[in-house]
C-alpha cells in the first residue's frame, strides 16, 4: 500500500468537484440546498469554487494559508480523499470567511437553508478564546465512497499535527455527526454544538435536526 499526500493543482478541480458531489449529495443538507438545481450546474459551480480555493483567489486575508490536499495511491491516480487545512494567523473573523459569501450558489439553490446553515456556523464556531489567535481550521474533508474506511481521512487530518505541535497552536473543526467519531479518535474534543432544522424548509421534509459539533485539538507538548 503506497499513498501520497500532495497539494491539489487547478487541473484537479473537475475530479474534486465530481468527488465532492458524490460524497456530499448523500447528505440531507446538500440535498435540500440543491434539490431544485440541475446537478450538472451544481458540479460546474463547485468546480469553479474549488479552482479559486486551490489558487487562493477567495482569501480576504493575505496572510492566511490554504492547504487544499489530496491523497492518491493504492495503485491508482484517482483522488481517494481530500482536505482543506487553513492556517489562520489573525484568528477567525466571520466577516472574512469565504463561506459567508452567497455568490457561489447557482440560481434556484435553497437560499433560506444556506442562510440558516451560515447562522449555525457562526454559533458553532462560538467564541472559544483560541479562535481569536492563530490556529489551524479544518474547513472540509471528504473520502470517496469507494475508498472509505481505509485510513485516508485519518492521514489527511494528521498531516497538520506535526506543525501544530511544533508551533503550539490549536486545530479546530466544525464536524457533522458523520465525522465526529473520526475527529474524537484523533484527539479533538467538543466545545459547542448547533443545529439546523431541515423540516422547516421546502425539500427538507423528514430529514429533521442536523447537528454540528465545534471541536478543538490542543497542541501536544513536544518531547
Ligand atoms: C467521514 C469520512 C471523511 C471518513 O473518511 P475515511 O477515509 O473513511 O476515514 P478513515 O478510514 O480514516 O477512518 C474511518 C473509520 O475507518 C476505520 N479505519 C481506518 N482504517 C481502516 C482500515 N484499513 N480498515 C478498516 N477500518 C479502518 C477507522 O478506525 C475509522 O473508524 P471511526 O470513524 O469509528 O473512528 C468519510 O466517511 C466522508 O467523507 N463522509 C462524508 C463527508 C463527511 O461527513 N465529511 C466530514 C464531515 S465534517
């Protein structure tokens, strides 16, 4: 088993957008937001967003570092999993959060769900003191269903730990129910949570309350 972690390049955007769609369209939030949109348009829009993130055109903080990483291997060039780790040198400021932008959503997206989701993120990010100083933020993580439970996500999450420990900085993630056990196993602990009630929205019938957990990993003392 040979695997490589590398920074994504703009040419990866199409494959990443397709993988992202396969991974996240299984989830009820994505489904509710994009139910009324042509799925080809959803993928195309995401491809552009990914490409901007890889080339870091969306950052409002020039000192921020976006590490959009992929893992390939096990005898194939296919992207098994990807992650976005962001170094936030000046702390978290939601006014500078690209996830606050609604420009990236195709027409006919369910914008009330997007607004509720953004409000939930502001709550879940809370005001943990560590968020106000330099830290690392895990902004996105996905493993292609074909490659789940092979340790790919674990490798991508751990990628930042050596640097975080060396610089004695905390790592944060806002986790869905699905990722929670993985992050907990890797040393993240809850400090807050918030919900989105999809039943309030058209297309969200029956999906109910979706919970997100604000989680933090303290830096480990280097021996
Ligand atoms: C959550 C997610 C990222 C996990 O990805 P993954 O690559 O399967 O994760 P790993 O293989 O590293 O670990 C997953 C589990 O497999 C187990 N595992 C790891 N290597 C394994 C192996 N070789 N054989 C069997 N099981 C293994 C781990 O112990 C882990 O168990 P745990 O979650 O109970 O702790 C993936 O399921 C996903 O993309 N889900 C949808 C999107 C999502 O929810 N993203 C995160 C939201 S914040």
